[in-house]
């Protein structure tokens, strides 16, 4: 439907969070959707949301406000050829009159649009704080771009916080007369009681039908239907926009699947696209069902003490999203916390058919190993730089240790032979010899801090 190549970068500020802190880890959310472009290409829309209060603000040179800059690195690798198709860095400035909580209760929301040929890709995004480069967050996801062919088809679904008629065609969020504000975190509830979605249908004339049926449906994680609505749409062109609003304020807290289905009974055709989202409604009790409650009641969480539940949540530091963090911290009822942690690990279970959660077992095992290996003064081993790398990427194939000398600090080089075709991480001891505190100063892992001149720091 959109045929011109374009690249646009923009920011939108929306209210989401009540507390400001300088020392928190940068919090960023990312998502994407693929739409049909021109010349057999596809438009990859990358959505981002960066928590403004997680950035470090400094007074500007005119002393009339404060400024912060979020840096965004985007890498796209072809999984077949290993060729880097895209590698760019962007600066996202933010200015506020003062550092009161009212000015920091905001997110930086935007999108980046790129053209991609059909194929299998890995999309990696690193968000960092320009004023504090050691404060960064990253994510890597698989992107399968299949193209849309010449038969009836649907684009990906873009989840949105709001969709309204828009006249400003220069806006990054303008699509086919609409202003579509992305929800990169895919979390609804509290002040977001309506789920908005946007999609596009293509090649409708290939059916030679006067009308089609569009069905929007929502199922929960146990495949129970919680919403279904169908409507007839008239075919008046080769493509059209499909968008809608669904009220979710009665849905209990859990994950759901939104599915759009375009069907034509005359031609026996049915095309579907789905998108996962989460709802957090602390005031809505989940209905009693056989499966989820039964699983919870026989789990370790059913009678877990509160201090252990809180400790369990602390250990998820390298896994949880900002939305999950806010959702848990808003809970005041112990049983709600227990159910939250049960569902947290259940969503990540790589083999739900077994009684054990292998993902959690492996994650906790690495936490315990990191505590034994990398403990530093006043800091648990898993919370150190070496501990984070160990928990996130596993045990390296080789560790080269270089002790302190008269002209050089102590340092270590970790080698990962099977990661990204071979990668290294370099850690340097901070301050004087014997401090036992090591910092990550260089890595060739795509989503980690890279400094090819890191060895010069050994002599400082």
C-alpha cells in the first residue's frame, strides 16, 4: 500500500511512570512489523520506547534547562549470508526545563523505517545513554521477511496505544490518513484500557470477490477465546487498511494472542496474522480454570514466603522487561506476587511438556556459578560485569588471565568460539592492583560495548 522508500526518525513523549532516578539501568522496549513496499521490497518498521527517567540529564550550556541523549545502534544481519545489511547509530535528544518528576514521567517513543528484501534476518538493537555510556540495554530478535506475493495477504500487526485521523503527512506515525502510535512494550492495562491495532491487506483483486470477512479474535495463553468479532469488508481496491480498538479493561493479568483473519468462503481462502501482548489489571481477578490454577497450586510458588518471592524476582534482572518490573513492583498482595513469578517463568519455559522448567534451571545455575566465581567487594558475583556476561552468554570456551605488572593493570580476555562466529570480552581491573573489581572494557559481541582501543586503558 505504501510504495515509496523512506527513512524517518522521530520522537513522541507520552506519560507512563511516576518516579525519577539517575542511577537506574536504561530501560528500552523494541518491536517491529513488516509491510509491503515497492519493487518486491518490504518495509521493516522498528518501534522503540525508552524510559526517560533512566537517562542522565545535564544542565545545558545556556543554563535554561536539562538535556539527555539516548543513543540507538541498529544492526541487521542476513542469516543466510551473514552479511550485515544495516548498521547505523542514531541520537535521540531529550530536553526538559527541570528534573522534577513531572518532567521525567515520560517515554521517548518513535520508529525507524527501512527497506528489506525477503529473507531471514537477525535484528539487534542497543540503546545507551550518551551522558553515561556504561548505561545500556540491548535486544536481539529473529525477523522472518517472507514478502507478500501476488495472492491475498496480510501484513504484520502493529500494536498501538492510540490510532486517530491525522493530517500531518510529515509525522513518522502517519500511515494512510491515520496517526498510529506504536506500543513497543505490548503491555496494556492500568491507564491503557484500549488495545489498538493496525494492519494492511494486499492483493485483494486477485480473489475477484466483492467482499471478504475480517475477524479479530483474542485468546489467552490456554487458547481460551476471550474476544471475537467479525465484519464484512467491501473490496474496492487491491489493498486496504485494517485497524481497530478493543477494550481490555475486563481482562485479567496474563498474556494474550491477538489474531486477525481475512477469509473468503467463496474461494475457500483464510489468511491469519497474530501478535502477542500482555495485560496488567491488578484489580481484576483471573477466573478459576482447571489448567493454570492447578499448575500454580502444585508449584513451588503456591506457598512461597514473600522474601523468597522477592529474591526470585531480583534474580530476573537480566531477563525482565521494564513493563514486567513495573507490574511486579506495583503488587501489594503476596499471592499476586506468587502468581506473577509463576507466570514469568512459565512464559519462558522452553519445554512446557516436562514437569521441570529447563530454562529457569539453567538460568539459576549460571547465577549460582557466577556468585562463586566473580564475587567482588560489596557486590554479588552475578551482579558484576563478569557475572552479567557469564549469565547472559554462558561459560566462555577459554579465559586468558593477565596479572598486574608494574606498568599494566590486571585483565582478562574471554573467548566465545561459538558465539557470532567467534567473539571476545575483555575485562580490566579497576583502580589499583588487588581491588578485585573488574569492568567490561571491550567486546566484539554485537550488542555489547565495543572499544577497539581498550588496551590503551591498561597503562592509565
